[in-house]
């Protein structure tokens, strides 16, 4: 179950998209150095634009790697040979 903070961040992200205060940038994980695309909320400041990371984009096939919570509807992968957004 999602936490209140996670729901709040999702709502903030939705508002940022509506206001066009969103950007994407490439970051790297500190430990591995692997690249990861990050969605950021942009905030103007006196010194420029602050990029606040709020979401990581998956760089793997989520249909192969993630399991939805119990009771959630899923896509039948056998019937959908072409998956939108598959990597």
C-alpha cells in the first residue's frame, strides 16, 4: 500500500505536469555509476532553476520484472504480443 508521502509526491507531480514545471534529466547512481533517467519538478529561484527529482524511469522491462499487488488487474502478456512502451 502506498504511503501518504508517496501519494503526496504523486499529486505534486501531477500538478507540476499541469503547470509545465517538469523536466527530465540523466543522473547516475552513486554506488554503481549506472545512468538513470529522472523526472524532476522544476522550481525557479534567484540563482536559476532547481531540479527536484521525484521519479525514476525504469530502464528494464517492467512486465518481466515487477509484480502488481494482490487483487490488481494485470495485462495478459500472452494475448498482447506488442506491449506499448516496452524496452
